[in-house]
C-alpha cells in the first residue's frame, strides 16, 4: 500500500455524495486503505456504479438530502469525523438548464448546510470541498487557469459552483476564528472519466451505451477540447490534500487538479480512440450542435500549485485514461464491477511512490 493510503488507515472519514460516480470510487479507495468510511447522499441512480458494485464496505451509508438543513444539522450533531470529503452536488451542466433552482439549492445552500453543521458542531477536523474547473470565468484562454483567476459562470451549473466557492471562502473565515480551528479547502477538477460512469450527456458513458447497444453515438461538439482526466488522478489529489491536513500542514485554500498538456484532445479525437479501444466496429455520428445551451469550447487548468505545494502530479494522459475506462468496462462484464474497481485501484496505488 502507498504511504498516502496508509495515512487513512483507522481514520473515520465521511464522503458526501458517496452514491455518485466519483464518490463511489473515492469511498472504495478509502475502504481499501483501511479507513472507517461513512457516506451521506441521495439514493443512487439505477445502474450507477454504487448500485451495481454491491457492498463497497461502508460503516454507514446514510440517505439524506443536503438541502435538508434540519436533517444535516442533526446528522453532524451525532457524528464526529477525522475528515470529510464533500462531493455531494448536482454535477451536470445540461441538467442545470432544466433544473436551475434545484442546482443552486443543492450546490450552494447544500454546501452551506454541510459546512455550517460541521463548524457549529465541531464535527470534523478538516473538510475538502470538491467543486469543478468550471468555477472560473471562462474567456477561452489557451493557458491554464490558476487558483487566483476570477470566478464566474454563464450556465446555471458553472454559476452555482462559482457561488459554492464563495460559500467555502466564507466558512473558511468562520472556521479560522474558532479556538479549535477547522481547516476547509476547495479542490477543483474537471472532465473526469473512468469505469462505472453512467451519467447522461457525457461522451464516454454515451459511447459505452452505444457499444453495448451496437449503435453509433451522436457527437454534438466534435471540436471542443475537454480536460480529459481519469477519475483516479483528481481523487489522488483530494486524498493528498486530506493527508496534508491530517498532518497539520498549512496548505492553500484551493487547488486545481487538472490533466497535462498532452491531454488536449478534441471530443472527436477521444471518441474515435474509444471506439478503437472497444473493438473498432462501432462508430460515431457527428452532428454539430445547434443547441442554444452554452458549453465552453476550451477550459484548462494549471495544476502547478498542487505540484509545488503538495507534490501531486497527474499520472494518466487522455488516451491512457480511455484505455483504463474501456478495460474497466470489459473486466466488469467478465468478473464484476467491484472486482474491476478494486483491480484498478490496487494497480494505480501499487506503482505509486
């Protein structure tokens, strides 16, 4: 086991949003590390990773909406954790257009409820609050955004996440004034891919559904460049932040965890590569979007601060991230989703220094 994961052995850790894609991966990493893992989230979607993986090894899995302030207050009054990873969110850009109020309620007020309950009840020594690369006011610049760049958002999802960062900043100030200080930090990552992602309107899940159905997948923005990144890389960043906080280190209030320059591939390039990795027989149907929904054409993060201060680095480039994702899907069909999950986690951390 890597030294990083050893830091979590025997620790009581909460993952909010544990029924989501990233939350399920993170929770399983922590379980394999020997942590006592608790989860708080909405019910899992049918056929989601959490749903199909079976028993991930939680000490407790609580179904509770973070918009429920009274319920959240009661929960944190009854629990005390060594650390909290806050991932619970409405994570989809296109859904945010259909459900803007719900998106703001969950991402902004839900985060306020969680942080306020933790601070009020002194329920955890630290919190890593996960937001997104889309918190930055996007001006389509070629170089990566750094942590001090202006925040903003044109679509409801991005705007809600930029507002979430304001919530995090406010409670950082509140927590810093406590006699027993609670550390709260934000982590920003982007377009993650990986085994078990079944979300709607995402390239790789859409392609995999097409592979299984034997149909072509419609690509709506073929020339857009996304920050393609395997889910294990940013999760490793979040865990690195948590480890630093457990060690009492004074770290920055926010960090970017993005892919390297070699991963600047278009949607069309990634789609063709995924098709080739599956079996080469399926294809894509390019239909340039005439939708009025705003989606960024280019959004890139600079992770220099995380590298400098935390020693974190991205392991996968985009094509390897695709290979691992397709390999996970094939292994899950051959053995089980949980076996595929464990195999890739163990492989990833087995070669870490």
